[in-house]
C-alpha cells in the first residue's frame, strides 16, 4: 500500500470473511458474511458467525451459492453507506436464481435506518442492529416464513462476553478482542453514539480468558477494541459506570489494570489496543505500556483538529494544549513510541487560520501515520442540528491535500529513521508482492518486508532494516 492510499479515506473496504473448511464439514446451510467499517464491526462479525454456526450454518466466500447473505455495515460517512447500497444491487442476482435466499443487513447502518431500510431496499429481508445478534436465529426463522424481520433494540448491558468469537479470515497470528461497546462521548460530528448506543465495559475475566484461549490456539497478537478504551471501567455486580461512587470506582478495573492483566497472560503475546481518547488517556496507561515489553509501543490518538475553538465545536473535551501535553507525556514515558491520528478537514465554520493550526500541529507532533477525512454531515448528530456544513467541498479537499503533503514528509522521515536498525518483528504472513517474502510489524506498527528463509508465520524475528519506501521498511532477518 502506498502512503497516499494509506492516509486518505479508503479505510472502508468490504471484506468477505469465512472460517477454515475443517470447521464447516457437517453444516448444511451456507452464509456469506461481508463486513464494512471499523475493527469493531469485523469483531462483531465473528460473534455473528459464532451464533449462526451454532445454528447449523457454514460460511462461504461465494455469495452466489449462499442461502443467506449478511452485510455488516458502517454509517460513519455517507460514502460508507453508498458502498453498501451498491453491494446490495450485486446481491439481487442471487435472489433471481434462488428466491428462497435471504439478505440481511447488520451493524451501524441497520441501526441508523431501522425499518426505513426495509422500505427503501425491497431486497432486504432482515435488519439487525449491533446489540441484537443473539436474536438472529429467531429473525431468520421469521424471514423464512416470509415476514420481514427486524431487531434494532440497543442494550445497556450486552457485551457478548460469554460467546466465543469464530475467527474469520484469520492469519492465525493476530486477533481482535472486543473489551467494550458503544460510546458516551457525543462528539458533535459522529454517528457512532446513535448506532452503537451507551458505553459499557466487558467483564475483565472474560477478556483475559479469551486472550488465554487465543494463546493456546497459537495466536501471538491481540488488539483490544473499544471506541474509547481509556474510559474502560468494570465494576461487576451489574453496576453501571455512571452510578458508581468514588469508592466503587477505586475498586473497579480500569483500562491500565486491564492492559496489565492481558500483558501478563503470556510474554509471547503482543498486545495492541484501539482507540485511545486524548481526554481520557492518563499517565497510568502510558506507564503500563512502558513497563511491559509485550505491549506494543504504538498509540492511535485521534486529534481531529489542531484548533481549540473547532475542538470545542466538535465537543471533543480537550484543547490543543491538552492534546500536546498528552503527546509530550507519551514521548517522555514511552520514548520511540509510534503515534498516529485521525483528522477531519472542513468541519463547520473552520476558517483558513484554524486549518493552519492543524498544519502546525502536524509539524509539531510528527505522526507516523494519519488517517484523513473530509467532514461529512451525518443525520441526527449535534453538528447537524447546531451548525451549518458551510465549508465547500473544494476547500475541504484542498485543506486535506495540504495535510497530505506534510504527513507524507513526516512519514518518510519516520520510516527512514528505522533504516540501519534492528527491529523485532512478528511474522504475519506473506508479503503482498511475493511468496518468497514475509511481512510483519515492529512494535511501532510499521510494516516490514523481508526474505522468509526458514522461518514461519507467528515467529518473532529480528530484522535489520536496510532500505524503505515512504511507509514500508525492507530488510533481512539477522536472528530470532
Ligand atoms: N472512537 C474513535 C473514532 C471512531 S470513527 C475516536 O473517537 O477517535 C473514526 C474516525 O472517523 C474519527 O476519528 C473521525 O476522524 C472520522 N469521522 C467520524 N465521523 C465523521 C464525519 N461525520 N465526517 C468525517 N469524518 C468522520
Ligand atoms: Fe465518535 Fe467521539 Fe465516540 Fe469516537 S469518541 S466514536 S468520534 S463520539
Ligand atoms: Fe462505522 Fe459503526 Fe465502526 S459507524 S466506524 S462500523 S462503529
């Protein structure tokens, strides 16, 4: 992937997923399951697969032979929804061939549009929001009886903690573990609080058990997932975070403690996590990262804008100064930590001067990567109700390209700085270009490509980096 692809809004790719055929031998009905959007959605698809495989389904990568097609959708920006609508058109062919085949829409777009989906898209039989996957077997039955089936109830409790995800499209080395659901932040541009409901944390015992199980199955890296992992707090006994007294909070498990517990599962298991929120990321988390070799030295810390007035309009809960203080804390407590970010250009009322503040922040922080988005107004959000989407697309796009130019330079400097050094790499699989080359990542999350020699997927190796492109390092194994 070249840098341009990496940093521009191309993160929403549809990906069909399936499990090893050995697990599917005795199943009868076939499901095709395709996921869009963020890692939380991909992780949810593994829960969906688990529920459906317990109900007699196997997976297929060919939607034309499927009895049921599920698309797990994203609503973050309009283009994410457009991709899904186009995809639904492709699925029409299946219904023409097999009128009994069912089409189900899952995830954030299902939650956002609810029954409207069934009205707008005649092809769709089932609509299910992110908290209702346990109801899928009933909903399928209803749809098989010829009724349209829908469940978009959001829950304050559901964490699917007791379900063992069925790993889809897996490389057998890296896996996601969902540690919380929903989001309580109400950033003014964001649809997620409406599609995923209230924030709730999953029982740490079940998270640690899942990590142990993955280690036993040979996995070497887990990524702990939540929209704001730093606000993770589990107190047990069905107690809700917002009702806890200060005393109860002290007894509860916070993110720093959870991270440490997962790190102690095995020194051979790498831990990553996403997403950190600048307003909640405390030094305690940074200290735990610094203390454990197996917690990766990489933090994705979305800034969104470098201007405090815009940050306030976005309802992000921090200022430019606060954010830069968090960056300084990372650099002090975890020297050589990889840092990446998300930036929105052209948020409502953003002036040229305020955009310049984002450029100066980029120059100051020198991110390893940045994911860039043009502001896209989403129905029902605070920004849609309060502000006018008044920055023309051409200006949003020009501002974005100015950010690209700076970020490209920063990424190149960061990647070059790794040349001549030895990096510990976890081998994830073959490189895209050649079966004689492996790819893996260093602790900072930079992709490194090298000749495979006699090593195998899942091995840790030390790679001397000898050259690089703008965002990938190239090298050779010197030891393990
Ligand atoms: N929970 C994460 C982000 C989830 S969405 C966090 O708070 O950082 C991923 C990214 O999509 C956001 O960081 C933001 O940069 C972008 N995004 C969200 N809503 C958007 C919108 N309406 N228009 C453009 N970009 C948006
Ligand atoms: Fe959206 Fe903000 Fe929650 Fe992230 S923290 S999911 S941007 S509301
Ligand atoms: Fe998209 Fe939902 Fe994730 S809106 S980004 S799939 S939480």
